[in-house]
């Protein structure tokens, strides 16, 4: 009888195991079919999240396809069918009798115009029509994977399209990691947040590292443009095709053939030839798209002529390792108003004077036109020359708004260093020669290259279409050796993930910088510049609160946590906020919940989740891992606080190093590239306002961006680091003056 019961239990256990295996296989099939497709599957999951669900993703793809088709049709109509000579002459002289569609449109367009124009336009229409067909086929092909991703999110992650409107990406990853613990998405290893993001950004992390290490040569040896970097979208797409397309094999290991420098140069030159052939057609399409997109906006809001935005090069320069695009965009968007304010600190005196004069003159004529309208509105139909008064008023209003956009802001306080520090609080980008030099012309020029006029960026994009063949053939071909060497030097193989950039793996043993809190100190040639890897590590830890770093990462957190505790009184609120990042890994190790197969069906119930919520998830309650704090804080505040601690730690390390070694003028710890002829005398820390510490009696900051009086340095200028390099920063205690202290 006991044997029958045992056999019944064994049979029941086998059935449960079989059901679990079927569930695992079902989840893997719905997600992407096993380890061989995980990169693509996780990328689709992120794209699905970014699109906010199935309906939004499908609608966006369909609308983009319709927009492309409409742009091709309308550009063909305007370039082939419209009789512009008839519009300028007959229709302009007799507008009442002119029917544009009847009189100013060719019935047989190829009978008019030269064969060159007709041939170019026809080839343009054929090429982009083929591209439209390919896009339509891609949409049809992606419909089934998109539906499978919807089923996966609904059934396995318990996420509906409505949930995706408000849920954060870290919370989505928490669910995926929990699902991995109960339903094996990856057979080879248990995936965590870092493994998933590293798969999604496998190629992007290499490009981020190349930009950080200045591996890519992007300047042409042309007089007047030798310092200009051609890093537009067109160049970026070509780099992706030449370098990263086909870089990995089916196991996500770098192919041995990739290390052939000659083959890489050959790919660059082939793309240069292709770009030279396609450049006229691409330029036509970009021009038409820009005109159709911004003509109405400029007509209704002429002040947009001075609108600015972050350039593509600034995006990659300020992007951090393992940072998904929407997080980078959020940081740059937060820095946008401060960047506008910084640019406004330097109005051109000549342009300002001329703009004021033009505004006065045009405003006077506009006032006269308005006076005529007040006297009798029928006067608006009176003619001034060949135009009626209504048309003249509209043109004058456009010119007036454009000129006022070029005028300097009145009553503006000149404080470029303070404004720059607010920008740095979000971008985390502060080269050494920018520190306390935001008022200098060279810094202003470099920043303007990062934060350019939209109109200038469009012209640069059009120019890059024709410059791309030369950039690919000359400077990028010359960079082939450096690209291959970078990949050799900064690649590591992670079990179950494949080859990834070792900087994105947070390999502190190979690339650490003790000046930024890393447990080991690598040679300068092996480190990231300006501590980008260490900053990226803290950003990743703050963004994904449930991620558990390895031993070296915990050692870095422990080092920064000890520094924060030692200087708690000086760091103030920054120490409290950063504690949720610096101490989180220890809480995770102590309180990490154990999962079992029994809670599979209810593992995502909001009321019973054991995992701490991600920043921005909107929880009303204090999770246990931060129960010792008084309030919940946003990701931006926590990230800024942790970066504040890191910056203060860097300063402390620099001071200790300089005290021990008076020969620090030639120290190899400098992160910024400097040639031999550029080495100059380094000023003392007391001479550098941005890093000069005020007296200990200064009141610490509370929140950002609340306006508070700035502490003044010895020379009367604002002390920026302790007041607003990072928004929740507070002051450090005063230190004894030491003339030997240098800022490396």
C-alpha cells in the first residue's frame, strides 16, 4: 500500500515536472526561442516597452509608413508636376482667374524640364519607393513577433498595454528577472538586470567607449573645418554598418575575421562609394522632409529660428555605459533649460544691437498697419505696391518675431559657472579645462558645438550627406587600426552573455580608477576618461535598485559608503540620498527573497511583491530596504546625490595623491588627453573657484533647483562645486591651505 502511495506521489511529481518544463518551453518560445535569440528578444521587449504596447507600436509603425509614402508622393508631385513659371507670372497677375490644379499642373510632366532634372527625380522616386516597399514588408514581417511579445507581456509578465503607459523600465526588468528565476528564459545562466541590458546595448556600449576614448577620427583636413567633428546620423549609420554589422557570430562572440584591419578599411571605402552615389537622392528627401515638417511651425512661431537642441555627438559623448536611450534622453532633457540659459549668457553684442534696431523699425511699420486696421478694417485690403496691407502685416510680424528671438535677455545675471554646474548635474560631463572656465570663449565654443541651433544641425546633416564619402574614405579608414585595437583591449567574455565591452561589464580589476572609488587602479591606457565607467556604475546601481553587483562593485560601494559616513555632516542631504544607492547591495544580499515554483501564478501581485520597487514606480509606501529614511526620492535626486559623493571622493583622492607626491604635475592619473606642448602649470585648488571649499558655516542645500544665495570664493566669484555641481550637493569642511595642493 505504501508502495502504491509512493508511486502515486512519484507519478504526480513527474506530471508537475513535465508541466513545468512545458511552461518553460512555452515561455521561451513566446519570448524568442531560447538562448540563441535572446539579444533580439530583449531588444524587441525594450522596443515594445518604449512604444507603450502593441496598439501604440503598431499604430506608430503604420503612421511612419504612411508619412514616408506621403513624403515621397508629395515631393514627386512638387518636383515634376508643378509649373512654377506659370505660378510666378499668370497666376500672380490674375489670381482671381487662376485655378492652380487646372492651370499650373502638368498633365505630362516628362514633356517639360530637362532630362537631367527628370532623370534625377525619377531615380529618387524609384529608390525611395523601393525603400517604402521594403519598410512595408518589414512591418508585415514584424507583425507576428509583435503579437508574440504582447502575449508574452500579458501572460508571463502580467503587463497589459494599459500598464505599459505608466510602468517604468526597471520594474519591467524586475519582472523579467523574477520570471527567469521561475521559468528558464536562458538555459545557460540566471540572468540579472545587467546581463539583460548588456545584451540590448552590446554594440552601443562599444560605440560609447570609442567616443569616450576618442578612437574615431571624424575631422576632415579641410581649411577652416579641421576641428569640426562629422558625427551626424548619416555618419553614425555608416559606422554601425561598417563596424558592428556582422561583428558577432551566432553565439555572440566576436568573429575572428572582424580583426582584419584591411577588411574594415575595405568596408569603409565600399560605403564611401555607395554614399557618393546615393547622396543627391538622400539630400533631396531630407530637404523635403525638413521643409514639410518645419515650414508651418516657423510660419506660426517665427521665434523657433533660434531653437537649439543637443547634437548627435553630444548625445554619445554624454551617454554612459549600459544606459538605455530613453534614460539618456531624460538626462539631456533635464539639462535643456539650463543649457538654453547658459547660451543666453553670451549674446553677440553686434547681433543684439542690430536686432534691436530691426525690431524697432519693423515694430513701427507694424504699428502703422495696426492703426490702419483700427481706423477701418477694410484698409487691410489696400495695396502697398504689389501687395495688400494684410500680407505686409503678416511678413512684418514674422520678421519682428525672428529679430526679437536674437535679442539678449534683459536683466539677465551673468553667472556662466553657476549655470554650467547645473548642466553638469544632469549630463555628468565636465572636462578638466571646463572647470571654473565656463566664461571663456573656447569653452563656450565647445558647448555650442554640443548644443547647436536646430537649423544649423539640419544644414550640417545635409552637408554630411555629401561629406560622408570623404569622412569614410579618409579619417575613418585611418581609424581602422585604433578601432580594432580598442575592441581587442576592451572586450571580455561573460558566460551566458557572450563578448561585451569590458568597460560596460564594470571590470574594475582591468579598468578601475581608484581616484573615482574603484578597488583597483589600472594604467591610464586601460581606463575610461573622466571616470565614465565608475559614474556609469553608480548610475546603473541607482537606476536598477534590485541589481546585485559583484565583489569589486560592492567594494567600490563600500569605499564610497565609508567616505560618505565619514563626511556625513559635510555632505548633508547628499549622504542621506546616496545611502539608498551605496548601501543597497548589502541590503540585497541580506534580504534577497527566495523564489519557488509555488508562487509562479501570483508572483507579480502588487500587494505581495518582495522586491523593492524601482524609482518612479509610484509606490505610496516605504519599502523595507529604505525604511530608515524619512521620504522617498526620485531617481534624479538619488543619482545626483551618488554622483556628488563620487565627485567629492575624487577630490579627496586627488588631494591625498598630491600631498604624497609633489611631482603630480606630470601624474599619469590625468584623464583628459593632453599633448606634450599643451602641458601648462596647474593652478592650486585655492585658485580654482569651482572646487574651492567655502567656510563650514555655510548653510547646506536642501532641494534642487530652489534658488539660494551662492557662496562666494576669496576673489568674489561663486564657489560652484559645493553649491550646485550636483543638485543635492552640500559643502565640505574647510581645509588648511596648502600651496602645494594641485588639481590634477
